[in-house]
């Protein structure tokens, strides 16, 4: 039995695993098939990669404790949402 096609919503939920290279091979294949046919998801993936690149270049010691807490709060709310 073949896996059903991945939806855009599923891709958004799995993009971090994909970018970190920890996704199971079968799931990775499903995601890549979806990307091949979905321009909006390719754009989303590109935005996420650029965001990771930019944020990863910020030295941690330059982020104020208040800014760090604000970012973590937004991230936690997003994960619950």
C-alpha cells in the first residue's frame, strides 16, 4: 500500500525535521514529491531556510534577555497553536 500524498499542512508541520535531516526516508520522499509539484511549499521551505541562516548568524550574546524571552514566548505560543 502506498502512502497518501503529503498535504501542504503536513509539510509545514514536518519542515523542521526535513531541514535538520532527521526525517525518516519514506517521509522525506513524500515531502520531496510534494515539493516537486507545489510552488508555495517550495517558497515556504526557502523562507524557512533563509530564516534559519539569518537567525543562526546572530551571536547569542548580542540578544538581550528581554528579546530572548519574547522570542521564546512567541515560539511556544506558535507550537501550541
